[in-house]
C-alpha cells in the first residue's frame, strides 16, 4: 500500500515545527477572510450613512437646522456639530473675529477627521503583516522540513526517492500554504484600502459641507449685527 500524500495526511505526519508553521498559516488564511467580511460590512454601512449625512448638510439652512436633523449620536456629523457648537460657545465673546472662529473650527474638524481615518484603518494592518510575512514563514517550514529529511537520509543510509519523498512533500506544503495565505491577504488589503479612501473622501465632503454652513451662519451674524454708532463732536464743542 502506497504512502498517502493528501494535504491532511501530510499535515498529520509532518515534523512538529512544520506542523506549527502550517497551523499558523492556516490561522492567517482564516483571519484574512474574517477581516474582509467584517470590514466590508462596516465600510458599506458607513458609506451609506456618510452619504445620507452629506445630503442632510447640503439641505440644511443653518447649524441648528442641521443639528436637529442629525439628532443621532451614531452620526459622525452629529459629533462634528457638537464640536462646532462647543467652539462657538468658547468664542462667544470674540465672535466678531469670524476668520479666527472658522480657523479654530477647522482645526477641531481636522482632528475628528483624523480620528475617523484611524478608525477606518483599524484591522487592516494585520492583512499587510500576513501578506508580507506568510511566504517567508512558509519558506522557513520548508527549509526545516527538507533539512530534517536529509538528516533522516544520513541516519538511515537510504537513498531511495520513496524514502525522502514524503518528507520533502510535507515541507513543500508549508510553502504552498504560505502563498495561499499571502496572496489573498495582499488582494484584500488593496481592496479595503480603496474602500477606505472612498469613505475618507465622504468624511472630507462632510467637513466641507459643515464648514459651508458655519461660514453662512457667521456671515448672517455679521449682517444682522447692529451698526456702530458714531458720535460726532461739533466745532463749538471742540
């Protein structure tokens, strides 16, 4: 009866080190697909929500109107408006400096935008790690397995290919598993990077729409502010 060379049998009969490498690569392969499914669901929901928020901001006449229509803490725009209102409250005594108010509001929104970008990239770093290291981890398993096979040849003084073939096949399986884990990891990472960039563009659109509302509100305040009263002294008083 011939020796079984099925992947499962080769895994079971492999050296402990090679078996550990194969297990690690199998876990990496599963991790790639778990991250892909979870991030696709997350980014799809976020993209739809950001597009809805952007539409609301474009239809809002002022900040209070946008705040009422985005009255949900799950909305990113809701948190942005809270930051804008907080800055306006702190600048209440210097609201005449419209450029200064807008500059400080932009700084607040940039920090929120940066935090959202970090949240969008969360979970994708492991894909880059798997894509970069899995081939080398598999190669390590292969080198170790072949080394052990040749050691066995030297110990048994047998040069028959049938003796060394199973050990070499087990070792090469580690390289194959490394490629199976690395290739999807790279493809998925690139795909999620493109999806993340689209979401970041929607966040930037949200920031831009909110700044337009803030600018309009500040202009209205300037137009509605009472004109300064000039007290002219007569020539006699002089």
